């Protein structure tokens, strides 16, 4: 028996490869299926099952393409109603993969079709559980993401409480927990950076598995402090439930190399958003007017999903040479299938063609401190998450989390220079590019973000200050 976790850091997502005696089951695969096909070929094995723990909201699964490529059977748990051929397994049903057994445990709560798969080894001993979004390391799945559910988040939380107590906690302490996500995912609140653990450790350390916790206490704690989910989540659920375009067609369309003239013409004809995926400081020095910067080296796909409201938005992009395929792949992972091509030769070709170029001023934290001593009324915008801001922030900074910046544009003054910072410089440039494209001309990005600012003598506090700038 072989069990391998295939973890993708930018999505904080774990897929799983289970092999025994030449048969394979894949749990929660990503959109690009080649890595799974390659692993099976290397093992001389065939993929028998594609196991889906639920209809994912934060990424598009590879289940449909993988089944078409291999003839594998897609398996969901009870209550799932996919629009394609799939096995809707009963609670307690067992699936054979070589010499091992996978038992279906229906664990509703995150969604009503949520299912945990219990892997039993060759001797029939419980070995591991693949929990999807039912149980994370240090947390549990949020109960407010079920699409078109007639149940409230409190009612779903009640189901989750019962699922954990009746299906998960009775299992042996040595059983390994393999969740669908780790720290950084929006599918939970406080997930651990660890991507697996024993169930025994989780019983000791995970707040949601406390034996003295009543159902009412669980519901209150699980539903407290939930931030609105990213706007693309419902669309990903729909794609995972109804099917989607082949990844091969998406890649073929997105990897068209366009000259500056063709790129500009395509933008004008289609209304495509220009997405610049280069490093923040490279973007600041020169970019195509109205382009949005979301760097490929950060949390690229989740930020695309959070900040581009229309999943069907045509996209033209710039990328570092050799990384074009990576950009299209990571867009497709979150359902943005309408990339139309990239700028061949990048900004160098754009400038050589005599096209218009824009810039954003970017200064070190020490320069911000100097300007603050000269004018304590300068407008500082902190685009970190609410928890980061509340932990510590500049006394005069106004919180405008990047996640909600599009909805808060009217709260920001256009007649003042806005000094924008995040934690390290990645999100602040995204924010600056969005504001620039929306007609804010007086913008200054702070390099190094709050980490660098904290090394200056600017006054800081942990108290919440007013949320808007006047």
C-alpha cells in the first residue's frame, strides 16, 4: 500500500494518491491531471476511483477530466447530485482498491454531501481518514459555504457536530488525519500549518473535538467570526457539480503568444482585463495602463478569485518568460478559464513598440517614517486582513482589507496621496494597481510592508482605529 499526499501550497490544498496491487484511488484531485497519470504510469497501475469528499468551493477539481482520461469511476457520498455519471455511495459502503479497503463515512456539516473516506490496510485495520473539509488540523470546515442550501449555517454546524462525534471521534487515536486544506485556505478559520496528524493528537489539541463541548457551544464557536467567503466560491461549486471545459482546451487558448499590437487589439475588442503577474517591484517600474498586478509568486489563484468578480471575465496577461503555462494552469484551478493569451516579449516588447506605460511610486519604510515626521496627517492605508490589523498597526492607519477593497473605493479620498502597505509588499501592490485603474492617481506603495515599518520609530498600537479616511 502506498499513500501519498500531493500538497499545493498556493491553494493550501491536499490531494491524495492511494495505490495497492496495481489499483489507484485519487482523492480530491486538482484540475491538471497529468501528475496523477504520471504517478500511476510509474507504478504500473490503473486509476480505479476518483473520490470526491464534496463539491469544492475554493478550487475546480480534476475529477471529470481524470475520469475521461482513465475510465475511473467518480465517487461522491450521499446527497450529492452531480450532472455527470458518478457513483453516489451509501454511508458505510466499502470500495476495494487492490488489497486495501476504503469505507465511506457520510459526514455532513460543511456541506450536506460532505464525506470522509476511511482507509483500511491489507489486514483490515483502520489506517487513515481523508476528511475533506469536515476536519482540518486544528480546525473544522466552515458551515456557511453550502450553495443553494435551505439550511442555515447554525443548522449545518449542528450536523457537523454530530458527524464529528458519531463518525470521526470513535476511531482509534493512531488513525492518520489527511485533510483537504491547511493554513491559508478560506475554507476554515484557524487551520494549522501542519498538513496531517494523528486523530489522537487532534482529540487533544483541536478545539472542535473537545469532549466536554456541548452542541450549542460548538455551533457558537464554529460560526463566530466568519468572514464573507470569496465571490468565486459558488461558481467553483457549480463547475464541480455540473462539469467544465477540458483543461487541454483552456490551456491551448490561454497560451497564445500575442504581439503588442495583437494584445492591444484583443484588449479593446473583448474588454479583457489585463493581468500582470510579475513581481510587485517590477510592475511598479513600468506596466500597461489599467493593468492589475497579482504576482504569480504569492497567493495568486485565491487573490484572482477574490478580486476579479466575474469568473467568465476574459483575461490577457503578462508573465515572466517561461512561466506562461503556470499562469494559465493556476487561473484554471479556480475556474478562470477565459485567458485569451499573453504578451509575447513582455514589457520590453511593449515599450519597444512605443506603447503607453504607467508607473507607481514605491518607497522604503524609512522614507514613509520621514514623511510622517514632516506631516502626521498623511493618509496611510493598511490592506492587511482584519486580524492582522487588530494585532498591531500604525496609529494613524485606516484599515481597508484587500479582500473588500473593491467595495470600499468610495471611502477612500482621491484628493490625498494614499500610502499603501500590507505585511510584506505583495498585497499593497495589488491594491495600488486596483486603485490606479479606478482613477486614483496619488498613490505610494510602501516596500516591505508592515514588517519593514515595524523597524521604524512610527507610533504603533493594537487598538482598532477608525475604518475610513476623511
